[in-house]
C-alpha cells in the first residue's frame, strides 16, 4: 500500500517481501537459488501485491553462514550470478513497480575478506589488525580475553594459531567483528552504500544493526544465574540486563552518517535496522529523524497466541515510535525463526492462527514484512541432521534455522517443485508432501492460503489507504483482540469458542465466518 500522497516515504506503509536468495528460484539448475532465478519470479510478487522485495546477501562469500560472511561487499558471488544479473534484477523490478532492498552486513566480515587475511599476516598492533578486534588472551594467552559467548554457540573469541592473540567473533569463527572505532571501517562502508545506491537499489536492511560498537574496555559480561555462561540461545532470546557487546551509544553516529548518504541519493532511499534491543524505547532511538527509517519490530513474532499479548504488542509499539515521528513495522516470520504456522501449533490449527494473525497485522499502520513461503502456508521443515547446514547447529548450538529456509515449491507433484530446471532435491531437501502447497496448485483455488494473502493485500490497499496512524483499541473480552482503524474494525478471536461480532459489513476474513466469529479467525468489518 504505497502512499500516493507521500511517495518519497513509500516505506512507511509498504508491504515488503523477504527473499532468501538460496531458496527462492534457481535459474541454472544447480539446486541453489540465484539472482536470475529471483528475476524470473518477480512477476509472482507483482501478482501477489507487495510493494518491495528485500533480498538476503548475495555478495562474494565462502558461504559459511550462507552469505552473512561477506568477502567482497561490492560484487556478486558466482554461486548467485554476477553484477550484470544484479543490474537485470533491478531493472526488471523497476519495470514491475517493485522496490528493491538489499542486505548489508556491517558488524563483521568473512574471515576471507582481504582485510582480515592481511590482518592475520600482520603483526599484533599493526594497522591491518586494527580494523578488527584482536586482543591478548588471559592466562598467558591460553584463555579468551573475556567471557562473552557467541550467538551461534561457544566462546565469542577465536585464537590465532598458538599465539597469545585472539579475535572477536560474536557469531561464527569465520565472521570476525570489525572495530568500528577505526575510521577506515566507516569509510569503507560509506563506499559500499554509494556503490549499491548508484546501481539503483532503493534501500538496505542492516544486519545486526545494534552491534558494530562494543564497550571499549571489552569487559566481562555480568551473566545472571537464569542465563548461565555457555548456554546457547538465539539472538532473540539473549537479551540480558548487561550487554557490553550490543546497543552502544556510538552506533547512532554511524546511522546519522548513513542517513546523509541516503538523502544525497534522493528522498526515496531508505534503511531498516535489524536491532534486538531491551526495550521499545531503545529500539526507537534507531529511527529518530536523522538516523534510519525503520527498525524491525520483533515483539509480535515473540508473543504467544493470545489476544492480550497481541494487544500489548500493538499498544507498546505504537507508543514507542510516536515520539520519534516514525511508523511501526510488523513481522511474523523471517529466515532466522520458526515459521509462524508451526509456532502457533502446526497443522490445521497453526495455519488458521497464522492466517488470523497475518490479517490482523496487515490492518495496522506501518510496514508489514512477509517472508517467502508464508503466503503458501508453509510450515517449519524437520531437516534431517545429515542435511543441516546452519552454523548454529555445527557449532553445537542445539538450534538450527534450516527448517524455515527450505526452497520454495512453485509447481509439480514432487521435488524440486519447479524450483529450478534440475530434477533432484535442491540444496535443502523439500518434503515429499508439498504438491498441494505449490504456487501453481494454490493460484486460482478459492480458500487457498495464497489467494487469501492476495485478497488481504488488495483489501489493505482498498480499505486502509489514507487511514492514518491512529488505532483505537476496543474491549471485546479477554480472548478477543479488537481495534478500529479508519472505517475498518478488526476482530481476532484467540479463544476456544465463537464470539459475537459488532455490526458491520464483512470486508475479508481469514477463514469461514457465518454469524459469530469462530476461534482462530480474524475478520475486517466496514462501517
């Protein structure tokens, strides 16, 4: 629902579709998605009715973390194509009226980045090593410099051979953290921004935007007993009272600098932060008028299936962004978390709840982010251990993200479901029972999840364009979420029994409605 009155701030109420580059479309038949495969499938996104596409990293990379370990920020990995393919994708998107957001990974590089290879070859204290966080270990160099834990499991430090030197890696050992206090780092990334803006991208999704700076002392983290050192948790679960490695005040100077670069390239360029912070207020600091334009709001993604929890997320989020003159974002799934059909119980119940939550989310002011495959109702896939590729699994983290990254099923009765021209399983095996979930099987089928998503996006454009940012929360009982925006009343029944509906004409519902509203269902009413 791109605004017609304020088009240069198109992102404020856009629907943005996340493409996981390895798993969307495979043009060359090697079983791995690529840029040409995305270009071929862009008409699907236009038909669906989204406004923009966000593409995960496709830069030169050894792929230890599937592209989030970047060796060259200004080139395309041969696995995904080349710069000509990137230009063709951008041109095709423009033809279709779709904006393109690319991923940016500024917290760390690949260990194969030329800077890091030079750092390993240089001496301690050298200018080459000053671009990263090298420190002398404790106990004569035998132990890491502090007690920090990697998000992916194990210590956040890797020893340099048999020396007393260690380097910080808050994720995988192949992803050394930059030292953002070194001005060379900031200068390099300004160049990266300009490179892609000049090629025509519309914005950036900033990976680990709350990272970059660490407390200069690199002191030990105070870890309470409820979260013992060594216990591995996903980033979403790692928020503690003491976080010397995250959300330091200096990071905001970086984004003020980036805002100026974006503005130089036109008022319609944007950046959205992936920032895991301790409070809505700290998240709002990333989207002050002179910093980034949006920040992912993961609160709903973390909430249990509960009308009260959803209402709290809505009121807290809107209250947090109002003082900084920004608009919220809403997201229920992405490439790092369990798909929300599965989170809500799986099967028929999980799908009904996922559709209900999505329809409620799409009625709210701000931008909505959709993850590839959720428009098909895909569930989390239980990938067999021998096929798992996520470094969080291989580092002993006990969790893995492969289950939400299984390639898209487009057509056909068996893998690879027209994912590419090959005949075998793609890079992550697809389930054998996905034939009824493909795009081809659902398109034009009344009641299918795909047709529901398309109808919901059309209703959003038709009913809520120009509705403004005000949301009136309504009291409809302890198990019912109800709110009004513009001329639309939204009711979500999270209870176990049907509930009465207020007066009004049904615009769209997430499931069958005949009289009262059934459990696990959302409806929009006009009037």
